C-alpha cells in the first residue's frame, strides 16, 4: 500500500520570518491551536523537547538542594493585592474565576500569573525559626497571563514553566541564590541548547513587579532580535513584610527573611526554533532533541536492508542515544524532508552497497555533510558526530551574536545601527528612566540588560550626554 | 545550641478516623491549607510521594507507546457542551472564568474538570487516515471540580492527576487499551503501593459521564471503607461522532474511531495513608517512600559516631537507596517520633557500642522489630529488610480486605453486615437501577464494582429477588 506523501512546504525565513516561525511550529508538529486564543496545544514532539529541558533543570535544581512542591492554581484577589507593586504589574493581565458551579463566588479568584503570593502565604504559616531556613522550592506548572497578541511559544496566554521560590535568613544568601540560579539557566542555554547568552541585570523599568533586582539572560535570534530567555529575581524582604513572614534568628530576635524567585518557560523552545532553524525547518540541539538519530533504510525491499537498519537502531539505543528507525513505505525523499523539518540532528542511511562495504552514511542536519561511518565504529562515531552538530550550532549562534553586536555613542547612531543591521547596541547610560524611554520612543529599542561584562565605551550617556558609568545593551525584543 | 523539640501528637485512629487522617496529612508535612477552600498545597514531602508515583507510571506509559502532551487548562462552554452526557456530568461542578484582564469574556471558559473535549477537538484537526491511529496520549496536570465538601487528597477542588486519552481504529483495540491501562493501575497499587485491589466494572449509574463502560480498581481502607483508586473508560465512538472525528480506513471508507481515557490522581496518596497508617502516623511503602532509610547516630557527641553514620548514609546511597541521615541536635526521642510520623520504612541506628561490634540496628516501621545488621552486610541486608516491610504492608492490607469482605443474600443482611463490620458486601444483582438505589437509600452503600472475579452466590438479586447472574460489591465509599 505504497503512497507518496506530500512534502510539507514552509515560508522562507528571508521572505517572512514570523510566518516561517509559525510554519515551523505547526509543520514540525510542535503545536496545534486550541479553541481559545493564546492557549496552545503542545503535541508529543513539542512536549518531548520540554520534557528533556525539564529533566536537565530538575536534576540540577535538586542537586542544589531545591524541593518540588505544588501550589494551588487560583489566587484570591485579596492575596494578590498584598504586595502593591506586584498587583499593579499583574492584575491587568489576570484571568478571573467568578463562578463555582452555578454560584457566583464571594471573592473572585485569579488563575496564577505567577505564584509569589501563594508561596509567601504558605511560608507565613510554616516558617518560625532560623532552623526552618532556607526554604528552597520549585514548581512545574502552567500560568496564565491574558495577553492581547499571542504567538506559539513566544507569547501564550497560558504557558508551561518552572518557578523557583526561595527564602533565606540573610540578604547575602538570597542574592547568591539569585545569581546561582541565573547561572543554571545560562548553563542550560549555552551547554545544552547551544544558545550563547548575555548575562546582566534589568533596569528598574524592566524588572519584575515587586523585585528589587531582576537578573536576565538575553539571547539573539537569527533575525537579530532579542529573546529574554530566563530571569532570576531578588526581592529583599519586601514580600516578607507584606505577608508577615518572620523568623527567630540565632540571637532569638524576630527578623524578616529575604526572598528570590526565578523562572524559565516554554518560551525557550521559541528561542531554540529562532536561533537554529533554517528554511528546511527546525534544527534541534542534540542534547535536547527527542530524536537524536533517525535511521533510514535505503532500498528497503532489498534482502537484509530492513534487518540491518533495525540492528543499527538497536545498537544506538543500547549506546544510550534517542534513536528511531523509519520503516514506513513513504518515499526516501519524503523521509529526508520530514526529519529535516523535525530538526533531527543526524540522519543515518544504510542501503545494500553500504552493507557490502560494512558502513553507513551519516548526514549532519547542520551542514548537510555526509560522513561514511564504518559499522564497527558506530557506537563511538555517532556520539562524536552529535557533539560536532552541537558545537557547530553553538558556534553559528555565537558568530551571529558577535557579528550583530555594535557600539554606539549617541541615540542617533544607535538608531541607525539598529535600522541597518538589527542586533544588540551597546552604549553608556546614565541610569535615568527618561533616557531609556527616549531610546524606546525614538529608536524603537528597549533596554535588554546591564551586562555583567562591563566595558567603558565613553564617559557619558549616549542619550542625554550626562556622566555615565554603566554600559547597557539595547535591542528589539520578542 | 541544643533544644528539645516537641513531639507532635495526633488523634488516635480508633477515636476519630477522620481527624486522625487530617492530623497525619498536616503533621507529616504532606499538605498545607491555602486561602481557597479545597485547594491544597502539596509540601515537599507530599509532592515527593507523587513524583515517585509519577516516575513509575510515566515509565510504564511510555513503554506501552504513550506520548505526553499538554492541553490548555480552559475549555470554552460550547466545546464542553458537545457531548451531552459529559456536560451533564461535569457542568455543575465547573469553575468558570468570565473575565480576562478587566474585560468580560464573550464566552465563559471553564477550568478543565477533565480533558476529553480538548483531546477530541485536537484530534478532529489532526486525524485523517488509519495511518494516524492509534493516538496514545497522556498528560500530567491538575484539574478543578467545584466540590462542596473537601478533604486533603480525598476530595480537593483542585487535584493533580494524569489523564490518558487514546483513539483507535477499532472497538476491540480500544477495549483492550482500556483493560490494559486498568492493569497498569492495579500493578501500581499492588506491587508498589502495597494496596490489594478489586478489579471490576462500574454500573451504569456509577460510570464516567459519557462513557460506555468504566473499569475500576477498588481498595479497602483501614476503616473498611472503599476508595476508588483508578478508573479506565471505554467511550465507543460517541465522542468521535459528537466532535466529528473521522478517518479513512484501509478500504478508504470514512469511519469513526473508538476512544478511551484513564486517570489516577493524588487521591491515591489519601489511599496510602488510610491503608497503611497507624497511631504513630504515616507508614510508607518502601517502593515510593521519599526517604526509605533514615540513619540516626546515637550518642552523636562520642568520637567517630557521626562520621560512621555519614559513612552508612553514603554506602546506602551508592547502593541505590533513598536515604537520609539526621545529624541535627534534636533528641533521639524526637527523631524517632518524627520519622515514624513521616512513615519512613526503616530506621538505622548506630552508636559507639554498635561500632565496636561492627554492626548497626535496623528498626522496621511496620512491626517495630529491631534487627542487628553486620556492617559488612549492609548493602544486601537493608534492601532485603525494605522488601520485608513492603510485603508485610501488602499482607496486612490483604488480610484487612479478606477479613472484611462478606456475602449477603438480602438487602437486610447486607445492611446488618455493613453496620456491624463495615467492609465490602458481595451480593447477586439483577442489574436494575432501582435495586442499586434501594441499597443506597436503605443500607447506605453504593455499588463499588461488578468484579472480574465473579462468583455464583445465588440465583436471584439480593434486593428484588428477580433472577440475577451478576455478582456485585457494595460498600461505603470515600
């Protein structure tokens, strides 16, 4: 019952990057649209990417002493209102439950947009002594933010994420936690997702509602726009005061603890797509690819070919790889296109002639290079080639970032550089909100971060010319 | 800075079983109450139990070819209404979102009480050919049901669960899937949670809203009440027709696929507590205990004791056990009580005299038996003792089930048996709803299931005396 399935076509990224992105999301079978705007279905292939990211992070969180918990999904309006900056930031985009069964509720409940208030309420019950600290919690869940414009992964009204929440006896310990968790995200991005990052902290304008300081990792997408890829917040004792969380310290004095939170969401999958994808579809970093190797029998009807291909699948599985064989009756052309669309890092082909020569052919999703691999070296060479793909991906993304990061000395220059090249523009900044607003209004760029890696470009602010000792990065962000 | 922490007290189970249950939930630090009735916080120790159950099931689901996905948490009212039995069953207990930000919504959205409608809507987009079948999906999430009375684990307005949803080309394949997944749940209960089960199917009255047949596993709690512990539903093609899901079969004819769903929730943790707990608190089956072994140094200030205890912790960790040492300055008495409360299956004590004798002492949480273990046999003996605890727990629960399962030949006799002993009452049943209602109204018992393991007790229905060929089990259920 042979048949020729149609090869799916996607829009060229040079023609329409946004449409290319949407095409990849649907044609690679990552998502489907639900009946509610901004609520996306993560299909098995999309969810498997998230599961692989979860496994990496969850293991790391636990190694660092964090424990998983589950908080309710609903927050009473009065609880959300306890911390005033927080409610101002989140109330406008809350979805509200007003009826339970057929009864109107006495107090409306919002579906969590984030869970600081819930963690604080819980801690106010259970934290009493310095012996109870630190509390280092994490939860995997989905949250809701009623956004006006929505796109798969990048901006959903509902999205999956993890949110870490910790409480510490001292400010110093809380700040260390905040920075440590940003490093965990940076490690995930650079060493697993092949996405180079800029580490830094947000301006007051861009920080999380209620935070004293927000640290961020910023990535550059293929179209030279920025994606905020993970954030870590230091709250000081502001929430603790608002929620009445106190503890007896070692001197038996009542103190307020210091708090952090940090989150990374399925948005990062949008980042993977836009960093690595090409006009054939998705390109997945081997470290998180649900299928790392697709084995395709060539001339499958020839004696022994299917068996040999199956043997390769089994051997690679035993070697610890995520591998799949496609023994369907679809044409080789369709299969090539299909697994390219799905971004499988390595395709392994084996046909009658290969069998005669005791070899198979590995094709790299990145460069398209074809490499002959002797069958008796399969278990060593294939993992090596996956590492090659992983580094090629990082290097390409790094080169994109480096070649599109510019220095400007005035707003005008920054604006021209952005218009002509896109990318990240570094300038000095005096720290004034007015200058940040001017850059937004006149050059269309938001501040991405004040990077850890500071450089002295000038003595004065690129916008107002006043003395400035901070270097800041501007960009157009998703 | 030594101190004597107060040993937590709980209500005796013989005095007030319900209060005992609540005490265990809070004192063993499984849950905390949130500001919204019926929404519970799963604290680290409670969530870790759920994670261990998740790991067992998730692995099994994947081995059987299921894939995880993520569906939206909100269902438009019109979508919920598509299958009429389903909406009748669930609409009365839905929580409704009516506002997004400050805008009233055009159509109200319910927070998923279960996701059949969402899966069906998705399948109606993506299923076209017999080649697309079966679809074997699962999701881990929380659902909301606006219950009037609520209790931790047993009846929450929000609870965590997994819901499997599958779609098949033939009725036979779907029925096989339904039965297979019930077996997965039975295996979890019996071989990991040490909870013996009765497998059977539900009556029409008790089946899932919209299902053709619901299969269940029923467990008996320590107080002889029943807990429905996992269910698996066969839907026929009812939902497929309601949602317009069709596929071209191998003869190119348009057909409706057949559907199943199956779920197991954090309710099972309530079952573990009520099956195995005692007046000292929780008793956890080693297979899912977050801490399988607690190592306590005795006379910790004596030279070498703490180091030796730490060495045991490390050795047991290397041996693959979930083990913890308590080196805090709390008194031994407090530590004994604390880890008994938390249901840790095995306590390992080591003091100066044990060190001299090259041994440690293992204390079983179940029997309290103290067993001397030579240190050079640690890695073999401790896992053996954990297996002993696991079988002791199953045997005790099985004996409770067997000794409290009775045969009755009339409603009156069933009623008396229930009043005098509690437990499961087996009778013949004609299949009429009227008799099921009579048993409920007059004897306070609901039908638990029509067990797979049928016995011929009589020729006629215990309620109405009409000919009957089905044996049914009645009980008082949580």
